[in-house]
C-alpha cells in the first residue's frame, strides 16, 4: 500500500525496458489527483485496463464502503473491481495490495483485527492486452486508467490518426468506443492529446461521444518519464451530430486563425532538395526576436515553397518555463524568402503590415503567455495552438 511495490518493479526492470513497454506507474500522488473531487459513490464498478501494481484501484478502494468484516469487504471489492494487465505478476501485486488495504482499513476504522489469509486472483483480474479485450462495460461503470505512453501503430480507420500514434490515445479510443452512455472515464494521459494539433481530430470526434467535465494540464509526470501530462475526466453519452458540435464551436470569440494563415516553415536542412535559384533565408538563428526584417542577412537555394512579406514568424521551440512563449519577429521584406521549419509563419489574410503589428501586440501580451501555458504544455508550439490563440483587441 505504501508505494514499495513500485520501487521493487522499478529496481527490477531497466529504464529502457520500462520506456519500451510504457511501464510508468501512476503512484499514490497521481492517483489522488486523478480521482480528486470525483463523486465516486455514483459508480458501481471500477475498471483499470492497464492496472500495473494497482495504484488507481487502491485509491478507488479508499472511497469504497466497508462490510462487516475484512473478508466480506474483499468479497464485495472483488465483485466491483476489474483489472487487466499483460503481466500476471503485476495483477498479483495489485490484488495483494487491495486485500492488505481492506485489512488495514478494518483495523483503523473499525478496530478489527484479522488472521486473514490472502486469496488468489478473482476472475475479474485478467491477464491480457487492453487494446484487444472486450471490457463488457455497462452504464454506471467507471474506467480509471494511466495507459502506456509510447508510440505504436494505429489500427486502420482509427479516429486517433494513421501511423505511429500515442498508445494512450488508442487506449482511450478503445475504451470509449465500446462504452454505452453513462460510463465514467478518468485518465492520466500525455498533454499532447489535449493540446497537440496532430490530435485535433481525435478531440473533435471524442466531443461527439463524451461529455468532458475537465481536461486540464498538470505539468511533468516525473523524473523518469520526461513528459507533460493532463487529466481527462468525462462521461460517455449518445453520439452528438455534427451540426450541434459546429453550433457550439461557432459561438467562440475571434482568434488568430480568423486573421492569419498559419503554417510551418518548409525548409528542413539536409533533407530539402537544393535548386539553383538563391533566395533570402530565415532561420531561428538569424531572425532576431523583437526585430523587423526588411532585408535578409542569409541566403540559400532550396527547392520548396517560398513566402513574401509582410508576415510574422514565431519560434516553434517554446516551453512553459520560458519567460515568453510566442517569441516573434516581424518580416516586411516583400520579395521571395525561404523559411526554416523551426519557425511558424503567420501571414495576414488582408496582407497588411498593420495587421501584423496588431498580432505582435497579441503575442507580447501577458495573457497570451498564460493562455498558451494552459493550452499547450509541450515544449513546442503548434499550428493549431496559434490558430486558436484568442485575439485581443486594443
């Protein structure tokens, strides 16, 4: 119960193995954050499809009522808990911890002692792959999960996307698509699922089938997993039609995407083909933050898309720990320019320098830093994050 199970597993498996298979347990601190403020009494069963050593189910059991004896409590919990993991050893550890918690709570809360003998795994603790198992979810079930974070190949027709995608997104998709309305889902996931432009369709599709009560950033996961995370809390519902979603989205205020086309600089050094024609070339090194570029200082001859001013460039590399998130440079040079892919390009739809100046005021405003720090905890800005950035008049 005290977290030593995690220490034991971490000392047994190498960091490389744990990263390969996504073995990073939530631990008691994250488990408390994931379930904090939730009304646990409304749910009948609790399912963890990637249980590990049981941190989330242990936290769930802190909310569950006790029966007349620790033996009866464990019988009741065995009926209300479902756990899945690829490793039987993890399931064994999780179940032993849950039973120990029952005995401990009876001792502390009811002053009952017990010569209890630990039982074997209940039928609801299953060895298997959460991405292939039918969870047989029903209304009033609650899924609690800290799924693996590594990138894996998405199945055909996945709403998460094509190719290698976050395993966490695919686990969420598998759970939610098989759930009837009225199932709770509480998950600790990489923050890119909440804020990354490559997961925009994933979020849009999910809004049709779940009521999201919160999807908030919570900073770095921990020392051994260098990734920012978010907590997803939602309840499944009957699918919502496209028109209803569009109506909600159209009610939002103006944002940068209403005034600017946003794209990534097309030049990837050492990969983009070279041609014979020479153009001015903007890079993260030669485009000084806060300055106007009326003439380029560097030239190159890449065969790719070129841009003409006026436009604003913003550095893609950007961390919540930076003093300014959207570090920008104004470009007034009216001839063709090449732009490196470490820069984001914001071209005014009305082609006016004055609109670019207005954008610089927006990017330099303190409220923009606050909004970006809340919206995207990744260490880079995306096209989607700048398009959705609120427009500030003034």
